[in-house]
C-alpha cells in the first residue's frame, strides 16, 4: 500500500478549440452569482441537460479503460479533455475559479477536487473520476470510484456501500419530499459503518454548474425545501472509512480526509419526474 498521497506536477493548461462555447465563468474571477431559488426546468432545458449528461457519461466510459497501475492522473485528464472537445463540449472544471484541469481525480484519501498531475496510479488504489461537460449552454455532471488492481477488501466494501448509498438516495426522490429525506436515505444505507462527508453537497445544475438548491448527504433538519417535478440536481455522496473530516491542500483545491482514510464517491445528475426521478447520467459497468 502506498503512503500518504503528495502533490505531483500539474501540466500546462490544455487548449480548447475557439469554436467551442465556454461557460461565462471560464478563467474569470467573477463567477456569476447562484440563482436565488430552485427552478423547475422547461422541457427544452431538460433535453439540453440530458444531452450534456449523456456526453459526460460517454467521456467517463472513454476514460475508464485507461485506469490502471502506472497511468498518471494527467493522462486520464488528457483522455477526458480530448473526448469532451471531440463531442463539442467544454470541460466545466477548466478555469472554474482557477481550477487548472478538465476533470477531477481523487486517489485514496482524496475526497474530491483532486487536480490530475504526474502521480501514477498504483495497484491497490481507488480513484474517483468526476466529469462535467458544458454543451448547448447546460452542464451534466457525474462521478464514479474505480478500483485499481487488487484493492483491500475493507476498501472494496466502502466503494460498494457508497454506490448503494447513491442508489438509495435516488430511490427516495419524488415530488413532495423534503431535501433532508435524500440525505436520510444515504444515512440509512451507510448505517453508521462509515462517515459521510458533510462539507461537500449535491447541487442544482443546468445553465449554471452549481445552482441554488443544495443537497446535503446526511439528514440535515434544516434542508426543508420540497422537491418538485422538473428540478434537476446532483446527488454525490462522499463516504470515508475514518472520521470524514476534511483538510484542503495548499493548492486550495485538493480535499483529503484529515485522518488519511480512504474515501469513495459516486455522483449522478437526476431529473425529478411525476412519480420519482430519472438518472440522466450513467456509470460505467465494473465487475
Ligand atoms: N464536478 C464537481 C461536482 O461534482 C465540481 C468540480 S469543480 C472543480 O460538483 F473546479 F473542482 F472542478
Ligand atoms: Co456535482
Ligand atoms: Co461532479
């Protein structure tokens, strides 16, 4: 097993063809303010978000077969970047509040917002790959944790539980529930065996990367907003073996568990339907 992860070298900023439309925040300091209240998306908007989600899912599927010991996270970023641009999309993280790369990669104790760099994957690692694509004026966002070779059974169990926790959350979503019930479903699935990271939340998504509605991944009694048909948001639980307290590296982005314990994450973008919800993103099948 590798020791604590350290930052590697981040490569130069990757170019995006001029013909690809950028989100308004790209490489600007003034990120537009979040909308003030959650919205129900119009059918045309839902279809645009759906296409961005399909593109992001396809990009994750292109990246996945490259995940192996000896491969750098920068290489996964290159593969992801090229796939996004090929699909006519802009990689939403690139230039978002200065974020320097096109995808996020999170090895072992990294919770989220890891910057792809010269670090090579090693046998026994887990890695979360988070892809967000901006196309036709809308974002689509998903994340999945992958196993690299022979992973410790305790860590495999964490990854399996995190996947089930996301699916339990989706099963709880329908019009009329309060947002806190989504986190409650995650808590029931985790059943006290692991820590749920509280600092990072799911978010409304559409023309904005992060919209007004936020989705805590634990039962937060203050999350009383009622879910309505037509809302589109992400659910993206981060679950750790240890205490789940967060520390951020000096790069200002990389969030790690303070105790160094492994953390897994699965994310879908979901549309609230008349009777439940539909995942607009799709994960890669793994064995
Ligand atoms: N995709 C991440 C999310 O799920 C956000 C990444 S923002 C970045 O919300 F700047 F770190 F890329
Ligand atoms: Co997200
Ligand atoms: Co994401």
